[in-house]
């Protein structure tokens, strides 16, 4: 596996109190049971509108945030979803709905647009047991992705992102998904690949203080020894093979391992036919710094109106070697001057890892922080808070050398 140097990339400046996103969960109820889900589906789990408002205001008091991911469960099932979006928008925070899309109708979309929705992140992958798509692979699911992207496009200026959990047996489809995103760069703004993680008692023991805990009841426990050690670098190799110009510009490191890439963000510029180049670290640094200076927040999602003005980013090329290459590739054909150049993000998220001595390495500067009992907690480990009141500690089982096996939480 290739070894990347984290110092070659821009370390995104996000932290606990000043971040691009915060994670709101109005419900844990869902209409799907995805294999890789981190949250237990709870039928009667809608928080009251007042409770949700309280959480939004608490976030606002404790954390400067550009956007708010409204997640769950599936937030579209919450009866007050439109009012929630309206309230977030009134706080000058961008409301983003994280959904599987099933409950999204044209009428609801119109209402959400009126309420001020900024964007959607659709989670679509082949291990969701979706009715009607059960045996479809990731490439076949591009048809469903297209359906949601076109739905948003018809309402105009709603940001469109797709999340997909990546497993060893689905990695082969990544080039086809990235290519599809290129063909639809005019209506798809972000593609996120989340590397599958689950806990297992096979290689580590979990402790609540001195008490050993059996994790088999937790929703993100995997009975089978599934491979859960896919690394960002492996996806880097896939992207690179597909497009030799590919490179990311920025990252978040692990809380316990500075060299790991927990969020790995690439920004590319292209038309529906071709990608002309990628942003380098300097461009992302300029964008994040100036956005904060001018608007007081780090930049999360951009609106489709901005994303289609990719040519304006080329103005930063004097500061960025990678962008200069994009300028060269684009203007090699002078007629391109009259073509629209789109910006699109390709991102990898590598959730919780275990270090050799059993510590759990989280995303340093986690954007997906949520609230539990008035405290900030990692949304990917909320079930531990709910079941044990605290995040559990892990220690390697005797005789086990971690990261040599396919383990991890
Ligand atoms: S620490 Fe967990 S919740 Fe936070 S960004 Fe990483 S995977 Fe998401």
C-alpha cells in the first residue's frame, strides 16, 4: 500500500468549537436496516419539536457551525422535519438532510425548499436491503442516485451529495461510481466513500471501568469477522489508477495517529465529459481561511450556483501548482473558455481505528459531533453513550497483534 505524507496536504482547520458541520438527530427511527448502520432503529424515538430546538440552540451556544446535518434514523420520518429545517435556517445555519431518500416525495421536497433546505446527503449503497434494489450492485444503483440528483436539480440550487459505505467486495465498483459522478457533475456536488467499520470481541476486550463488556448486542457489532481495515490509502490508489491526475488537497488526521487520513478531501474541476484537474492544498487553505475571515465560519457545502462557477477557482492558480495544471489542461482548447467548469468534491472517511496498543483513534476535529445529555459526543459511537453512559475503553486480547488482523471498531 502506498505511503502518503500527511504534511503534503492541508490539515483542515476544523475543531470542537469551530467546525463546518454539527450532527442533529431528531429521531432514531428508520425505514431501512442498512448493514453498516451505526444507530439502532428505534420505532418510538422521535424527539419532540421543543427538544430538537433546545439541541439546536445548545449547538449554537457551544459551537460555531456552518451547516447542520439533520440525521438519524431517517429524519424525513420526523413529523416536524419542515419546521426543524425552517428553524435551523433562521439561525443562519445551512440545514442539510441526511437520508436514504425513500420518504422523499416531490411535495415534501417543495415544502423543504420553501423552508430553506440547503442540501441533501443521500446514503445509497448495495448493503441496504432496499426494496426493489436488493440484488443491485453499486453501478446499478447509479440509476437510483440519478433519480435523487435529478429530483433536487428540478427544484434548483439544492446541494446534492451521496454517501456510500465501502466494503472489500464493493471496492471494485468505486471507479464506476466516480465516473458516473463525473458524467453528472452538473447535478452531483459531493461523493463520499465511508470505509466500513464495526466492533467485534474477537481481538479486543471492551471495558467500562474495570468491568469487561460483551459488545455483541451493540448495533455496530459484527458477528462475522468482516474485513474492517480498509484504509484511505487503498482508495487513493483506486482513484489514482482511474485518473493519474487525482490527488486530495486536505485531510483530518486521527486523534491517536497523526499520520492517518480520517477525512481525505479532493476537489476536482471538470465538465460532464472530462475532469481537467484538482485543487491543491493552497487553494483549500485560501478558501477556508477567507471564508472564515469574511463570513466567520469555515466552509462546508457550497451551493450548486457556486459549484458551477469552477472557472473562478482558477484565479487562485498563481498560488497553487496543482491548479496551474488544471488551467493548462482546460485552456489547451481555447473553446473551453465558453464552457462551464464545475467543482465537485470526492471524499473518503475512515472512521474509528484501533492502534496497536488498543486505543481508539477518532477523527481529530470531528465534524459529525452530536449532543447527548447536553455534552458533545461522537455520533458514530452514540450507541455506547446510550447503553453504557460513556465511550468504552479497548485493550488488545492477550497475544493479539492489532492491525495485523481484520478487526476494529
Ligand atoms: S469521529 Fe466518528 S462521528 Fe466523527 S467524523 Fe469520524 S466517523 Fe464521523
